[in-house]
C-alpha cells in the first residue's frame, strides 16, 4: 500500500514507520509543524529541534521521504482557541481529542487532498486497532489497557477511521520498546512525552498561565464555607484534582468551582467521598459507526486510563443522553469526554455537559 505516516520523533511513531517499511509498503513520513513561536516564547530555545532531529534520523535510516507540514494556524483555530475558551468557562477540555479529530485526521486529510496526494492509509503511532465488520470500520482497543488510546480517538468519524492505520496497535508498550531496539532506532530509549498533544514538552498549566495569567482567589472547604487558603485562578483546577492544592493536612480534593466569585471548593477525606456521584448527561456524542448503538448497557470511560464503568446509557432526545454508572466517581466534570464501549470496541463519545450545582 501507499501510506502516509505521521511522525513525531517519539518511539511509537518511529516503530510504526519501521514496521510498515519492513512489510514492503510505499511510505512517506510527515511531520506537522504546529509550534507557535510567539505564544510559546516563554520556553526559550525551540524545544522541537530535538524532535525534528530524531524524525530526520529515522526517515534517513529507512530511506523514507520526509515532508514538514506547517499547521500553526490550523492548530490554533481548531485546538488552542477551543481549549482556552473551555478553561475560561470553568470546564475541563481535552486538547488531545481535538488534536486527533480536527488536526491529525482532519486538517491533515484536507491538506493531502488539496495537494492532490493520494494514499491508501494514514498511519500513526497510536495504541489502537481497527476491525472491518458489517461494512463498518470499527475502532478497537489495544491489548495494552494502560497504553490504549482509543479514548483520545473517540471523536473520529467513520471516514477518518476507515482511512486510519495503527501499526503498533496490537503490541504492548514493552514489545514496542523491544522492536525499537531490534530496528536500532536512534530514539529507542527516548522517554515518552507527557504534555499537550503536539506540544509534548509543555505542561498544560504553563500553557494556560501564559494565556490566562494569574487571578488569586479563595480555597473554600466544602460544607463549612471556611476559607483554607488561596489559589491562582479557578482555571487551574478540575473536579477530583488532588495535586497542586498545596495545603497541609491533606489529602485535599477539588469538589467544585464558582466562576463568578473565582472560588474553588475543596474537601478532605470522608467529605470528599460523599461528593462522588454516578449520573451525568452527555450532549451530542460522536458515534464512530455513524449512528447510536441499539443497546443501552455499555462500558464508559470518563478519562484516559484502564478504568471502565458498566453503565446504562439512556437517550433523552435532542442528542442528549443520561449516563448512570454502576458505581460512583469523584472526578466527573463538565467539559470532560465520556467515551462509550461495547466490549473492546470504542463506539464514540461526547462532552459531559452537566454543571455542578451552585453553592
């Protein structure tokens, strides 16, 4: 096949490229240049030069042509703007969702079409799989439950999934590392990035601080109304958060936010346990197959990771669904994505819309 591979300089996409080349496919590597020099000048020297160094080295090693695609405007318009607006509105956005649906499998598809470049598949280094059944391309989980990335791919359309290829999707992370050693990749021992999608070296809080700054407010104890300390802005906190509260006598957890007053509510221990809930609503979910499933007993993830809840998903009309989990969770927050599964098949997902009650 003729395949375009999106490479980042990391191990996963490099192994994906190596596997495709080893299998005899006609491969072209593409690196998306999305860094925003003005917005990210606080980082100092460009941190992506190292990424490009590895991208070029791997491409040369396998004699694969490399193209660097400028996507700064697309990234700002389709990801950054939305993310900042959601944070300012007190919600908890997920930039990685939008990176995939709107840029990697969106703007990039549009770019290839505009350039008249035709490929059988678009490959990435995601931990996911696809399966053809009943005339539909289904998105399937990776066998590595810790690394599985179908949660982040849940906003893809049927057309996008049908063109996608995930060469490492059937491998656990440990095997991908072993393959990197086997292929003698220059980045075989390189650590995985943990930052914003495409901006892997940037902690999300630093990115938000650059754009929204600091706005001191009160940390208030849930239930008692007692002021326990100060914070730097409600937008740095999400429901269920534990890290970053910086109070003694913990653990403390975020239970709510008052946007008008710029107040963050926190609870300790047993009180926090009492704030858990099991029901929320989702607005206009994306169904990868093109339509909602007939069954209502599904599995649900409300964040990336292994944890999946059995749940009853009930249509309410007008594209809204009520989701009732089999057990309570402390970290359900407006703006997060709830992603639905039927076994190991990712059906799609949507934004949690329910706000917390006023205090």
